[in-house]
């Protein structure tokens, strides 16, 4: 039995003050209680502060996976993008193989960049042995998407997939689209040397594409 008041902690998770919400999430993780799971999930959908979201994730991972994984999988169908991205992030932290079938192509190519990014990170952690090449094929459809930070995230996902991703990346590096080609070439460089800086000038690639060079 927890030492704190459940109703009071549930209210604190939605308090207007960030520091109060952070302390509430910390308390929820320090003394896990199944009665708080729904409140933690609800807050994940709307919490604006990065550090509070991170603490909410930690608090959820402190509860039994037998309860959290099904609840998080259900969140993947939410119409709220942050609910989907936070659920994916938390599933990647739990690392349960049971979550893998729920990391679908739809999530990996989600229109929301943060959802897609979270799906990439979760997928490379959860993918079963032998499934890396098929996952790489889906991820390759995302080459050239978004801004530099998103490009870097996708390239890091390919690094995590290892050798199974190389044929797909090499093929993309020969694409007629200069944006896709440039992103894939930069990814090849990071795979060859994971400690190297990610270098891809997407604006230059787009100028080349516009000029038809």
C-alpha cells in the first residue's frame, strides 16, 4: 500500500505548476500503484514539459509490464499524436517483445514527425531477430523526410539495425532524387563510423532537385 493519497496524487499530476507535476510523477514511480496507471497515461497525452513527460514514462515503467504493455498498445490507436508518441517511447523503454506487432507501418510512416520518430526508435529496439531487413525497407521510405533533426534520427535508426540495413541504404544512395540520395549517403557515413558527425545539407539537395541537376 502506498503512503500517499491516490486522489491527491492524481490531481497533482494535472496541476498547473510544472514542479508539482514533476514531483507527482516522481512519487508515482517511487511507490508504484496500479490505481495510478490510467492517470499517468492520461497525463502523457497532454503533458507539455519534456522533463515531466520523461518522469511519467519512468513511473509507468515501474509498474508490471503485464498491465502497462496492453494499456500502452491501446494508446497507439489514439487520435492524439502525443499519446501515440509517448506510448511508443515508453514501450521502447519497457522492451517487451509483445509490443512488436503493434509497431505498424502506419506508425512508422505516421504523418506526425514525433510519432514517426518514436516509432523508429521503438522498432529498432523491439524488432525480432530476422526482421531487421523488412524493417529497413519500411524505414527507407522515410529518407529525405522532415528537417535535419529528423534526418539524424532516421539515420541513427539504421545504425541500430546494423548490417541488415546496408543493402537498403546503399540502394537509396543511388536514388535519382537528390534529397533521398543525400540523406542515404550521409547515413552510409554514420553507419561506417557511428561516432562521426551527421552531415547532410538538405537545403542544398533541394536546390539541386529544383534545378533538375
